């Protein structure tokens, strides 16, 4: 379980092709990592396979690569990191599972007062999970839906702190990002679908 509050920015040091996908070595400032620990990397939960002073390694199988942007990752790329939440930790963001629901493309980046406003083109099931002023996760960052300009566009507003402490400040039109919808919205949608499937016809 994560909260969407990025606690470090890592850099991909090495990308290795394997028979089942990719293996990534990432430099970071984390200490006391444990093999088997979960870390969200740009919002995707992966398992630490090896680690040392200032680095760790994770692997992504082909299924994960096909559902994320990881197949595009190269050496030198900066990524948002968050270690799994401790049971006694402070819950400052929202419920984030680290399961990428889809990939969105940045439509445009603008400014409104002292905030940076980003419009994202979304499609498929993602559109049903977007609620004005609701929660969503972009590349592992917990954000609030600022507005829904169109049926297939979601807008978020970034404050200076977010721009400085995550990779979102470097986003430009055309970039692709991971999106995770609010888990509460997913359960509500599934509950309604199930009720519709098993609703008895009126007599």
C-alpha cells in the first residue's frame, strides 16, 4: 500500500533485457532496504531483487511492460519513488495500490496563477474513474482532479512543492504517464456492474 507521496527521486542507472522482460538498476538515497520489499516506481509497484549502498534493482515482466511506459525507460531517466507505507506511518495522500490502470498522454501544459496546470488525454475505463475534485495518481504522485474539460480529458493542478519534489515538473506535451484511479471509485463501479448483471427482471 502506498499514499502517492513521493519520498525520493531515483535515476535509472542500468537497463538489462532479460528472457522475460527488463531489469532496472536505480540509484536512490534510501537506506536499510530489504530484499523482497515493495517500491512504487512512477506509481508501479515492483519488488526489490537486489540492493546496495545508494541503489536497488527491480524487474518488470512483459505483461508489466505492455501496460506501462517501462518499455521506453532508458539509462539516465529520473523516476518518482515511494517505499510501501508502514502500518504506523502518517497517511498524507490517498489509498494507492501501485497498480497502473492505464497510460495517459500529456495534451498540454499551462499556468493558472502560481500553479502549473496539466491536461491529460485519457481513454477507456479511466474516464469512468475521474471525478471532479476526486483523487488520482500520476506517475506515482497523489493529485486532485482539478477539472474534466472533456469526456476524455482530465486536468490536474501542480503546486510549486510538487514541481520541485517530483518529476512532474519536467512534463511536456506528448509525454506519456502512468495513471491509477481512486480505489474507492473502482469498487463502486464494480459493485454497480455486479448489481446490473444479477438484477432480476421485473414481473
